[in-house]
C-alpha cells in the first residue's frame, strides 16, 4: 500500500471550530472530537465541550475565559 493511499484512509478524529466570546475575543481552530458531533443538537454539544476545555485551561492558568457567544466550524 502506497503512502498516498494510507493518507486517504486516515480517519478524521477532530473537527475544528472558531469561537467568539461575549467580550469580542476570538479563538480559531479549537479541536472537538468528531465522536462528540453525533448528537442531534450539535452546536450545544460543541459549546459545552469547548466550555469544559476553557474551564480546564482557566484552572491551570488562573485566567478565566468569558462566556461563549458563537461557535462555527472553521473553514478549511
């Protein structure tokens, strides 16, 4: 099997999202596991997952993030 064929067979494990916060700040390419996206209410699940990431980061850094305003898939 050639390298090119193996690359095409690779399963996409993450989907990237751009996040805008209530204070106007933005983060790009936030990784969310593709398995999480199987839920019917995708936006709410993605938002909850990213908020959990933000809480973990805030606990480690001591700098909390604001509330999330919007979440959209990154354009690739």
